[in-house]
C-alpha cells in the first residue's frame, strides 16, 4: 500500500522546486524557453514576449501543483486498488 498523504506531500514539494527553478531560469535567461520548445518538444512556437509577474508565478505554481497532486492521487488510488 502506498501512503497517499505522504506521496502527495512529496509530489507538491517536488513540483514546487521544479517550477521555481524553471520560472527563475526563464526570467534570467529568456532565450531558454524557445530553445526548449524547439529542441526538447520538437515544436516551433512563436513566443513574442515573456510575461513574468508575481501573478503568473503564483497562478502557475497553483495550477501545476493541483494537476500533479491530482495525478499522484489517481496513481496512489489505482495502485492501492489493483491487485497483482
């Protein structure tokens, strides 16, 4: 059995760390975002401006935490319910 509460706390901490590092990276090195889109995601997306504000930081942090915690909860639920 997976300890769901512990898993969700770890996921929230991990996503927060990764999000802060990525946000700061894009803020300090604006050219990294189109480079990442082109080479890592194989997409050529026209990104004319970076919108980096406290509001976009907080809203993105909340959105990504909610998405990842929900995904972690579904994983833990299925892992605990599906028997081998």
